[in-house]
C-alpha cells in the first residue's frame, strides 16, 4: 500500500495488525483519511504526520515497530543516509525504497530528446545502494517502468501542459515543442474516460507512451533489535 507520490514511509505491520501510513503533508493525509472512512478501514490503517527530518524517537514509529518499512517514491531529503537508517531502525524483517532511475517523472525523455532539451538524470538510487552497503546491508535492486499517457484537448493545451518541462535553460524550446506536438499528436480512443487520477482524458495524446524507470531497492535490516 502507498499514499502516492510524496508519501514518506509506509511501514507494514504483522499480519492482522494495523498499517502505519506516514506522510509530511496534511493534505495528503486528509485524502487518506477520506479513503479510510469510505472503505471502513479505521481498524487497519493508522495515519501519521511525519517527515524525514523529524526526530522519529519523539514522533515516529518506535524501533522495530513493524515487519516491513517501505518508502514509495518519497526519499527526498538532504540526509539520505539518515532516512535509510530510520527505515532500517523501524523494521524487523524487511526494508524497501522506490527511487527514480532516470529523469524526474515530471519529464518526458522522448520529447525532451527530440526537441534538443537538456535533462538531468537522477543518480540518487546509486547513492542509496552505496550507503546501504556501507551500513552493512546487502541490498537487492529490481528495475521496472511505469507507463504514462498525457492527454490534452488541443495543440495549444498540449503545448501549455508540456511546457512545464521546459525549465533550467530549456525555456527557449517552446517553438520546437509546439512543432513536435503538432507532428505527433493523435486521436485518443479513450477521450472522456477517467484517467489515472480520475480526471477525464483529453481528446488527443502523443503517439508514444511516456515511461518512467524506477529502482526498487530492498534489504534486510542491519540495526539491532530492541532489547
């Protein structure tokens, strides 16, 4: 289970015991609360407002509180080693993180390369792997891709949407972006149907599927259990 992008950690307790779902965003936790109430999961899920920089000894799960501690696409912190150590401290049996393994999910690499825009790829997962080795863990890495379809209702709407990717010196590529979209936009056969976020899909889409590559890193905790 996950709270979606931005969730800090999703520790999973033993079978039959509650799940602790943690996030630093009150808005995200509000959405979670609504889902818990809608599906009647009050006895199974415990929301917790928690950030990586918080002192988990004061406000976080106690040491070895859960069987599995999992951070889904959320290890965004200036202290990566500290965040991994907090997950390790919290879990009895297994820890895992999911981190992007190419560019940010905000970018479409296919489009950016086609228009000659520069993109910085993330190596955070490599640092996480090395930190875990230094901690004495034996991390296992699995790579997977998640497909995404961006839809829009007109050429200009598509340009406005994809222009969010043109930052950090790429702002002058708008005309190239417009030309690319004009050449590669096709009718969306699922227009009007709910998209991945429940919003109705637009009339058009690009003729390729945007793919985001992720690294799933899992390891057995190396911190000592509580006495």
